[in-house]
C-alpha cells in the first residue's frame, strides 16, 4: 500500500520536475541535482523532522544550517539544542502523546522546541502570534496542549486568558537576553534547557501518533487544526522538490513566520534536506527586505500573499537588480505583477499552488505556462473542476478545484473536527475550497476562494479579482473586498484600501478607475480608506474584523457620490442579530 502511495506521489511530482529541468539544464545544475538525489536514502522512507535533523547532523555536523541576527548555527548546534530542549520537557513531565503549544516569533528557539517535542513523541502546535483573546484561547484549548512555550513579549496575552485554560499544566518562557523581569510564579525559564545534557533522550512514537498540528489562518472563521502524523509528516514528500529545486550551495531566505507552513515546510524543511544555508529574519519588513537579500547573498526565497505587490510599491532604487537570487517561489501573485517584478529585480517567479490541508497536492508554473497561470497538474494527479452539483465545468468557466484522495487512509484530517474532515473529503475527492478556471490547453488560473465569492445583482463576483484590479491603481498600497448588507435583497460590495505615500487617495477617482476594468456590477459601491489593515503574521488581511465594522461614517458611497456622515446604514452584526 505504501509503495503504491509513494509511486503516486512520485508521479505527481514528475511533471513539475521535468518542467523545472528545462530552466536548470541551461544552468548546468539539474543533472547534478538528480545525481545526488539518487544517492539519498532518506527519500525512500518517511521520517520526522527531528530524525531528518539528526541524520543531517551526522552527515554535516559543522555545516551552517541557520543564520539568525548574524548568529550562525551548525547542524550539530541545532540538534544538540533540540536534545537539551527535549530533556527539559522530560524533566517537566513531557512524554509521548502530550501537546506543546509554541507561541513564539521567529528564532532558533522555535526550531529547538519543534524538533525537541518530536524526539520524545510529543506533538507541537505552532500558534499564530497575531492571535489574542478568544482566538488564542480557542486554539490553546482546542489543541489539548498541556505545555505552552511562549516568548516573554506575549505573556500579557496568555495572562488575560489563563483562567480559561484548565488543561494547560506548564508554561515555559523564552526570555529576551536583556530582560531583568522576574517570571510569574510557576513559570519556567526556557534557558534552563541549556543546562541539560546534549544526549538524545529516550523516546519513541508510533506512525499513527500526532507529530504536529498546523491551524488554518481563520481569517474568515474559526481556524481548523490540520493533523500531521509521524507516519505522514510531509518530510518525505518535501525531499523531491528540495533536491530538484535547490543546490547545496544555495542560500535561502525567509521572513515569513515559522508557525506557517510556507516558512516551516517549504523553506526550512527543504533547506534542511538539501544542506542549504537558511537566513531567518525575525519578521517581514519591506524596507529591509532587499538589504537582507544582498547582505547575505541570498539565492532563493519564497513569498506568499501580498508580499510581491508590497515590494513593488516600494520606491525604485538604482540597485534593485543587484542581487544573486535565481528564483522566487510565489503563491497568489497577481498576474500583472509578474513581468514587472522580473524586469525590475531580474528574478524569475515560479508561481505555485498548495495548502497545508491540500493532502500533499501542489502545482507549480516553472515558466512553461502562460503568465497568470499556476500551471498544470502532473500526470499522476487526478483532478476535476466542478460546480456545486459536481458537474465538470467547461474551459474558461470557474469552478471548485478538487483532487482525488490517496487510498489507504485520510489524506487530510482535522483535529477533533470530523464534520470538517468529512466536508473536506467526499466520495474520494479532496475539496479545496478554491475556484479556478482552465483554458483550452489545460493550464489552470486561480480565481479566488469559494467562501469569498459574492452574489451581486444576480452575478458571481470574485473578491480576489476585484482586489487585484484595485491594486493596479498607483495610489493604492493594499486592498480588501467583501460584501456588506444593503436595503435590497442582495448585498453590496465594499472595498477597504490603504494608500501609498503621496497625495491623498480620491475615492471617486478610484471608482472611476475601476469602471474601466470591471463590469458595472463588480465595481464597489462603498470605499473606505484605512491607515493600516488588521493582519496575520503572514501579511494576510483579517477580513472578519473589517466585515464586523461594516459601513462607518467616512465611508465613501459611490451611488450618492459622497462620504457617509451618519450612523452606518447596516452592520453585519445587526443583520446577524
């Protein structure tokens, strides 16, 4: 059974590998990569992240794997510190099957804890550091975490909900070096770990045990916990693209948070596989991004969400093309930005599609598909594009992308949420919740999230497509589009926008601008200018906060041609009540 699954996975990646090779052959590196791939035994078996780290530590003990704030860490450093952390957890009562929530920003300590839990058969729950209050309480409680490892700067958030977390037994604090504050009674200083032995503690796991849980962003509703079990941790699946895409001499960069799959899996795990050096930034900063890239000699990086549009909105510099980057792996990059970005920075964009709850299915355009396309699924990847009644959609018509689930168990599983799991996998198909269209040659184009489609004047409108039309306006920095209630039977479209530095953004002029690119029914009626958006650490706008506020005084009404001065017409809360 596992052999059949492994062959299917290899087939799914085969086409992507072939397409990428066309570009790599020109560089003379592809054959070398494939040659080394054939020698790597780890691709033939599943393992945990901690086991991968141990294996690489034995092979390359002195090789630098991570650079953080100019601190260099070797494979041996990483593995020994993970062992120390695991020994601390054992001392505090940690054992197989117990959960450890990681509420930490980017730092090597995050990875020590992540690997340390796996050395003793515990499971970890990386938690979005933008959460607070009810949202934070929900994940810490829902995940059944008995341990919490938290950065000192977030202690106030924990303290405000501590009495609502009866299952939490131990709180371990990662203190800042300059901190002189005493920890609250009962809390443990993470630095205690570094007085422990570097020896690997005794511990074991079963393949069906939970390895870690990655919660979805929850930008539009309650987050769902995606299960990764030790026997299906994703480490093996990531080995093939790691050896295909990267060289051992590569220097990878991520400023995305480690609690997110992009940084943790696509950057750190693949870099770990390949032996590439990883530059870990504390957080994303548009003003420092290119300085970091140049200073460290970065050769590849990943982007997600609005990162590329944000970078493109920065003032042009004479040294924009002064970098060593071969390519960037991107997700959800607006198609109109591709060629502009490549021309400005001299960097090739490989657009990809995937999700932490996608069952291992992914698609990448390695430059062999039209601009704007996410590419074609591989020959071993069975998929359909369907409407709500499971009818296949014709070329050019949007529909939900679904993939055939692998046999031999659930390919996607949500923690303590059988309903969500059963909604995700139906009749052997994984429902992505993403809308795509397919051209006559079979290339796929992302249209938007199904949950963010709006029914306006009898027409389906993609919030994603309206947002990217708005982003084409030179005075707009970012945009978020959603439906708001109206006095009529159907909703109206509202757009919240932030402006770049310069002259004030004129709402009426923006609406007129959109009329040139959008059908009349898709042009937002309401426009609200905001100073900044509520965001996750992955730069995703939290729409539910904007929707809750609804139409407020100062919002521009395109129908009346003026800003609203009175109390909101409606709010979503009023409608729901």
